[in-house]
C-alpha cells in the first residue's frame, strides 16, 4: 500500500468515527430532562404565559418564575 492510499484510509476512518459519535449523541439528546433554564434579556413587561407559549414546543413546563431586579 502506498502512503497516499494509507492517508486516504485514515481520513475515511476518522470521518466515519466522527459520524458515529454524532449519531450516538444526537439520539440521546432528546431523552435529556432539564430541570431549570435561565433566560436573560427578556422584556420587562414579559409575562409567564408569553414564555410558556414559546417554550412549550420543547416539552412540558411545570413552573415559570420571572425574577426582576
């Protein structure tokens, strides 16, 4: 085997491994449960129902707490 072919095989193998990792981790992402999310930079007049309407697309929301200074 020449050096060019060996290098090509290594590149193919490395790309294959990267794709396998992406596939494996992307499948587990949807099974994660997030307990708390901090959202900064929202307007002062935002209300809980505004946030609920937006974030409900990502899953069940139990509590929304808006803390102001």
